[in-house]
């Protein structure tokens, strides 16, 4: 038994086994092709929908599985171990439901959550703009009330699944002069006049997911598509980010574990100077460091998820620590995996090359490692004073 198994319930262990089986059969075998063709994991997401985990955090009354946050990070981790791009689309689906779960009306929940949970529709969340990334309150997209409608104008960039999503949670300013106090959240459906999909990005990694620009030109949406109240957008956004950070941490952990598994097996099979390279202390020490960091990252992430499950409102610092640490561990572990495989690690036939590229984005989106340190520093003042 591994150390972390002691904190998992039997239901969580069963879920992990089920996801691992689906990944092995339907997701991991397609990861290389998906990356090379820069496609979209429709088939893989359908296999996760059939397993019933797209709505893992959604309450049962809205068609979800009402799973724990720990079960959720286990699922993301297992999917990312096989394919980081599929994991990204998977947890973006969850993120698409987050704002509704946090502040949506009963009508909004009834309308959208069952379809998101079943995979009938895809969800997305649109925050980032050309001049507003880490500074979300600096966004320039505007929403103006006009009778029973809002008119949206602005531009969003780097929106995961933005070109594929059927419903998008869009953050915009209803009071442009009020900074974060003027932000509001809206639901915008695919095909709404004035919603224009711009360019889709060519990326270094997670190339089997789509990342798109969204343009709003006099985009009219019903007033009932406002999530919560005007001016509550920043609070909704920040609360959602606390959850999205554990998603990215789980993805990074899965990438790191997948790369370690390949390097560990390769080191035992590769022969040099008449013996396996695992018998050389230099390789052993690299693998020990990789395994130790993965273990530390997993315990930190699982602790963060458990805090949320226990009803704690004070998990922002833990979520940021998990996100920063897991993402940086993924970078170091994948780099070491490529090194252990040597020339083979540098070519596309071996998956660690893809994993190394995939790992980098985990240090950037959902708040860079530097932003996470700022969040942690602020919370240290409160906790350690």
C-alpha cells in the first residue's frame, strides 16, 4: 500500500481503478496521435462521459455524481497520466459548471448542469483578455444592460474549448470604473449573434485540446443569463479559481507520474556496459528524486482536496501551494525523464517528449507560479501573524 492510499475511501479507490481502466483502453493509446494531429478528444471525452465522471462534482439532483473533491483530483490525475490534453478538456468541462454551482439560479442549474454532466454539451470559462491575464480586474470586456438584455463587447483570448463549447461563462464589466467591484458573470450560448470565434492557437503542448480567441461584437444575451448579481463576478471568479487550481495541480501530478513510470521502466530495461542503467547510482538518484517529489506533490494536493471536502473555507493558500508545487515538479520530473531516456527521450516515438511539452503550461495557466506565490504570501500574513 502506498502512503497516500491511507487517506482514500473505498469509493475513491474504486473510482481510481475505473478511470485507470478507461484511460488504459480508450485514452492513453490515442494520446500521441492526438498530439501530432492537433485534434480534439471527442472520443476520449465520450468515454469519460460514459463512465459518469464529467459531472463528478455536480450534485445528483442535477444529473451529477456528487463526488468528493479528492475523487475529482484522482480522476484528473489518472486521465492526465495517459493524456494531458484530454485531462484539460475534462476539467474545463468541470470549470464550465463551477460558476453555476457557486452562484447560479435554480433555473440556470436545471437548464445547463445536467447537460454538462452528461457530456451532451461542452462548457468553458472565459476570463483572460489580451491585456488582462493575471490582473483579471483589468479586463476591458463590457456588458451593458438594455431592457431585458445585456450587450457584450470585447475580446477574450486563450480560452480552452472556446471554439467547441456550447455554453461559456463569460466575465465582463458592468461598471467599467469600479475595477473588480464592477465585474459580472454571464452565460453565453454557442451560436449567439455577435459571438465570433477568432483564431485558434498553435501551442507547444496539450495540442490535442483547442485554445481559441472569442470576440463579442454587440452580442445580445437575455438578462436572465446573468449569474448571481451585478458586481459579484470577481468574487465568483476568485472562488472558482481556488477550485481550478487543484485541477491544474492534478493534471501536473498526472503528467509527472506518467513520465516517471516510463523512465523507471526504461531504466530497468536499457542495457549499457553489460547491465541495466538502473544499476548505476547516478540514474538511481535521479529516479529517487523524481519519486520523492511526486510523493510530496501528491500528499500536498490530496490534503488541499480533503480540506475542501471537510467544508473548510480556508483552502486558498493550500490550493495555490499545490498548484505551484505540482506544476514545477512536473517540469523537473519530465526533464529528468527525457534525460534518462537520452536520445530516445528527445524523439516523438517515446512519450516523455510530449509530456515535457505538456508540463510547461501547468506553470502558466490558472495563475502563473509567480502569481501563486503572491497568493501564498498574502495568506501567510493572515495565517502566521
